C-alpha cells in the first residue's frame, strides 16, 4: 500500500512539473495564435528563425553563457583548490562567504551590481552593456563551481599528488595529470551548472544590461507584455530540447566514467 501511494505521489509530482512543458511543446506546432488547437504547422519555427531580434538576443545569450561559464569554471576551480589548502576555521569561514551569493536574493545582487557599475561608469566613462552583464554572470556563476569542486577535493586522496612528484612529474604535470583528472567530474558539473544558470538568468541581467544590450530572457519578457506570441512557444521548446539533450549526454559521460573507475 505504501509503495503504491509513493508511486502515485511521484506520478502527481512528475505530471505537475512536466505537463506544462509538454503542453508548451505541443502548442508550438499549433496553427492558431490562441490556446485552441487549429491544426499542425511548423510556421512558428520558421518565423522564429526569421526574427532578427530573437536571433540577435539568442546570440548574445549564448556568447555570455559560454564565456561566463568557462571563466567561472577556471576561477571557481582555482578558488576551490586555494580554499581547500586553508586549515580549520579559516577554510570554513571562506567557504561560508563564498556561498553567500548563492543564498542571496537575485534582486539584491542585481541592484547592488547595478549601483556598482553605475558608479564605476561615472568615474571611468562607460555604459552598462555586454561587459557588465558578462562580469555579473561570472560573479554569480563562480560560487556554483566552488560548490561543485570542493566535494571532489575532499574525496581525493592527497597522496596521489605526492606520488606523481615521486615518480618524476613536475608540480605542473602532477597538477594537470593527477589533480585535475580527479576533479574533472566536479569541474564538468560546475561548468554545466554555470552555463545553465547564465543561460536562464533574468533578474541580474535586467539590472546590469543597460539600455541597449538584449538577452533572450529579456527579449521573451518584452514579448510577453502583450499577447503571448507563438514564437515564444517554439523558442522555449527548442531550449528545453537542447538542455535535455545536454543533460542526457552529461549523465551518460558520467556513468561511463564511473564504470571505468569501478573496473
């Protein structure tokens, strides 16, 4: 009885989470502009790829997400290794401080960064745009990388690095061939989390983008001020499919690594 109840509960939760997405994907093929089904069509996907504003916003979003996630992964991995080398209470204090951006409300982070960039822009004579959004994304993505890499550092056998040095590796070779290899699952997770959060971010981007720079979440928000454009359904469906495929590939690669490690 308990097992049946848990299955029903799980099914309700899954339906609540994924039925709206299924509905959105289905109606991205609707021939009409309303929620009434009027036939199958691909015209909204065709219109989507001919919309220069959406394509430009998508390009900006992808460029920001790729650069921010790569830079944040490098900075976060280096920071995690540096924090791990501290001892006792100092390490705990620094980790707690690095977690503040994660638990801090996004609107607080966005407003504070806006004030900082406005002040810096007044002094140095620049306007908010691509650079400020990129810096903001690197800033809020880096703590997620630290959070992903730190557990891998705790699980790593510290003698592996020393053994590599004893076997003739230089410190740099030992780091890249041993330490980085052991941390790679955490680094990959941090990279994917950073990319996803950057791709999806609205609040912080809204406050740091200025008046000219446009990303995809901001573009979608602008389009939904009036009636929902079916092109938004098509765009959202494509984004879901891409993220879903990336997730499957990531899980498959992780499972393959675990099987190799067991062997």
